[in-house]
């Protein structure tokens, strides 16, 4: 093994040892059936120091790189996809802060200290009918006399809903002319967005009880309703123009979000292929007199899914290392980041479907791990931007100079 791969193996043994993964895998079925949060997993991850992965050594953490954390997240997702997806939101926030620090911006370093003190961070960006995502917001942010803001709106898919204590959010700064256009506009109007953090015990926060979904049930990614919720002045991170205006914060959010989400679905795909192979070895063909692992058609089906999966991990590895190394891909970064996440989610769905066919009727039963993996994989359809929303970006890169 190379030094890099040796390091990854050592980190896996330290933060996600085999016995822990097995417990997580057993509990994943329980969380899914009972539609409940992964409290026990979270406690173990906390004890292992998993929530501090991105915290630099100068603040008491291990200071792992994005490449190293994506590898760990792939491993975690092979056992407990819902747990991995949800804990991603805490890791993503801390990864954003580390990215800023690595690039000379220490304005959010207080986040590291709060993580070490036990605070749990989550991500409150997605909103109903807001396909501008980071470039616009349907949440109103009204300036307050002390330099802070009051936010009113709805955030959806807020993973870690039962336990988060700090939430990174954004909102459209309120103005006399109501300056931010809604999602039906061709371009956002002139206006500003504020990014910052709110605290769980602030007045005006309501967390929905609704979360009866197809897959990733353990993530408990419920909606969060904000009604004049205060964002303290010292928790305001950025006030930036709406629309396509480059900023280090939004770049760091996009990079960590896309690659860490990609890592989760890569883990789902890897586990599905493993179960598919086991299914072929277990089943015997009456016609051929051998296991299905020796039947050419079955081998070809699994091989095709494996072939689709292989570039995914290579993309995640390459792009995360480039990010860690501060490589400047310029306008090519979104193409890489979004592509890795879309292709990873596609590979997860294809691998899960293929594996179901490899296990035949047994995998279709709700007690089989593959039944849950198949449903978990479908959640990859809903992370922004969708393939439909992303295609114009890829076309423009080739056709519009």
C-alpha cells in the first residue's frame, strides 16, 4: 500500500473499526423499520471523535483532509447510509470552516471551539421551490438594530433535526423594493444574501414532526420553520450579492456538500455490489448445475454495474485531493463537483437494482439489507442540483464559450 492508503487504513481502524460498523449495520435496520433517529450511532461516533474530524490540531482535533473524510464517509455508508448522510451535515459545516482557514480566512474558527465543546452543527439551506439554492433564498432576513438579522422562512431536509444545536442558514436581506426575485425569474434581481448561524434555543424555531419517507429514514431530515428567528451579529458570516457571484464561503459549501454527499452514495453502491456478489454465490442454477456466480449472463450484469461504479471513487478521490491542495480549477470546479455527486448517486441506484436482481426474491423482502439499500439509494435523486438542473451548465461549458 502507498503511504496515502496506509494512512486511510489507519484512520478507518481508529474511527470506524469493524466491530463498530457491524453494530451500525445491525441498528440501521432497526432505525429504518421504526423510522427513528440514530441516537446510539451518534453516541458512538461522538465517543470515537468522529464529529471533530475536520477540527485542526491547533483547536484540539485531528485536522483531517477532505480526501480522508470522504474515504471514512464511504466506509460508514456501507453500514449505515442514513447515519452517514445525516452526520455529513455536521462534517460539511466543519469542513467549510476548515476550507476557509486553509485559504487564509479564520473568521469562522469559533465553530471549531464549539464543536470541541460538543455542539452539533447542521445545514439549513434547502428551501421549497428555491432552485437557486445558494444563489437566492425564499427566507426573509430582516436587519436588526444591533447588526444582526431576523429570519422568517422554511428550510427543508434539515438532517440531524432531533439533535442539532447550531444551524447554518441563509436568507434574502429585506429591502424596501423586495430585492430578491423568486425561483420563476430568469435572473435574481439586485439584492443581498446573508449567511450565518442560528442557535437551537433561539425563539421562533419549529422543527416539523413529519418524516415518513421512502429511504434514509434514520437521517430524520425534517423541515425547520423560522419565524423571526434572531441571528446574532457575531454569528453573521457573510453578506453577499444574490446571483452568480463567486465567494469563498459558497465555494467551500458547494465543494464539501457535493463531495461528501457523493461519498455516501459511493458507499451505498459499494455495499450493494458486495451483496449482489454474495447473492450470486449463494444461488444455484438448476439449469446450469452451478451457482449463478458462474452463469455468464449474471456475471455480465454485475460486471456492468461494477464498471459504472469504478470511476465514481476515482472522481471523489481526485477532486477532494485537488481541493485539499488548493488547486485552482476556476470555472471548472462546479462541473467536477456536481458531476461527482450525480454520478455517485446514479451508481448507487444502478448497483442497488443490479444487486436486487442478483439476490432474486430474497433481496426483495423487507428484512433483507438490499431492500433498504435500494430505498436509500433513491434519496440521491433529491440533492441539489438535479441532473436536469445541472445539464445547462455542462452544455454551456462546451457550447457557449
